[in-house]
C-alpha cells in the first residue's frame, strides 16, 4: 500500500505505518529459522527428548485453540468498516490486543512443537515488535476516543487479563 507520490507506505487509520511489513518480515525470519532448526539442523531442539510426547501435544493443542479463539473472537475490528467506538465486548473485555496475542500464541505453538530454542529466542524479538506497534496504536486510540479509551485501558490487560 504505497502512496503514488511518496515512497513511504500508506498508513491505514489506527495502525503503525510499518506494522504489516514488520509482521511479514518477522514471520519470514521465524518460519525460516523454525523450519531449518526443527527439520534439518536440530541444533537447538535437544529439549524435545526430555518432554513426554503427550505433554507436548497437550500444550500444542491448548496454544492453537487459544490462538484460533482469540483471532476469530476479535474479527469485529476488521470486518468492513472499523467501529467508531471502543470495542469492549467479547474477547476485548479481557485483553486489548487479541489478534496480536493470537499471532504470538501461534509462534509459541510452532516453537513448542519442536522445542526449538532458536525459535523461542526469536519470539522475544517478535513480542517486543508487537508490543511496540500495540503501544503506537493505543496512543492513536487514546487521541481518537479520549477518556473512554483511557478507562478501558485501565480495566483491561494489554496482553493478559487483569485480575479484578
């Protein structure tokens, strides 16, 4: 999405201008490292021999189910026009960035499936990036919605639900 008169990416309302590109680049790096380490080199997958297979499968199923639930429960913000109000129902009642959290859980699921320490290390960088773009978007939401968003932010966790 580029503006015809500029080399800078065209910004979608409410999103970081490099958010999509950054997510794609990080996904490409992660997928490459995970595939190479998990299926070819096995350089950092030695822990998989110490974890019983049924535990690995249970954790994997939990992570995938949680990621799918978060993703599909948060689709209200990407269907057609974005709402012109602070969305506080469904999964947004518990976390402010369920789609980003779904992506992070997906990364964890892949890394945990082979216990690739190289992939788990990359998740730290990926999380830092997602936290950065989420914070950027929160500043825009605060400007757009004012105290309604500030109140929502105070009662809702950014990544994990707040205990009330």
